[in-house]
C-alpha cells in the first residue's frame, strides 16, 4: 500500500499571502495612526501657538493702555506741580503782604516818642530804618522795643550822628541824632484773636 501524497504548497502560499495582508494592514494602520498622531500634535501645537498669539495681542493691548495711563498720570503730575507752584506763589504773596502789614503795625507800636523815621527798606526778612531821634537814648529805647516785639528782633545799630534838625534855621543850633538801624522780621505765628498785644515802651528817655 503506497502512502498518499499531499501537496502543501497552496496552503503555504495562502498563509504567506495572509501574513503579507496582515503586514500590509498593520503597516497601513500604523501609518494612519502616525498621521493621526502628527495631525493631533500639530493641532495641539497650533492651538497653543494661537492661544499664545492671542495672549501676546492682549498683553500688547493692555501695555498700550498702561502706557496711555502712565502718560495721563505724568500729565496730571505736571498739572499738580504747576498748581502747587502757583499755590506757593500765592501763599508767598499773601505772606509777604501780611508781613508788610505786621511790619508797619509793629513799627508804629514800637516807635517811641521823639523818634521819626525817614525811610524804611526791606530785603527779605531784613529791614533797614533810617530816621531821626531827639537823643541817642531814644534810639536805645527803640532798639529795646524792637527786641521785645513778637514780630521784630535782632536790632543792630549801624550808625548814629548829630545832624541839623530838618527845617531848623541857620544858627539855631538845633540838632537831632540821625540813625541807621537794621532789624529782622520774625517768622512767628501771630497772637490769637483777642489776645492783648505786647505793649510798646513809650517812655521818653
């Protein structure tokens, strides 16, 4: 009895063809998966780039707004400085006007009898008085009164000399003490309303 012969070539060819189809299918699947991954990554990156661009645009817009606000603040600061400068000028003018009023008031109060002023010159807080006195003692009284004044101080006698009395006839021999006196205007708070002002020394020498 002879053994039966079976031809396995078609079966092997079929298996080989099946494996090739599986390989091709796997390769196509992997290729599709790779394309999908690449597309997904590209989409994610594109979305992030768009998001970053949007954020950059927003930042640029906000920075531009802040720049405008800073410019406006600078303009307001300049306006405030200008207003403060004008306010300072007005306050200085008011203080000077008030100072002149107090100066004249104090000179009237502190001037003793027998003393007459010819000129008053002020430079800052320094005041120079030129006048006549019936005697040197009355000039000393004026200096004491200035020293005691709440608005005046630091009297300094520059010179004093005997001169003919203004309007005196020739040969009458009438003499007066002509003096030059420097003093300072004090920067002090004025007395409260209703408070008694310090009394000037009016006693004749």
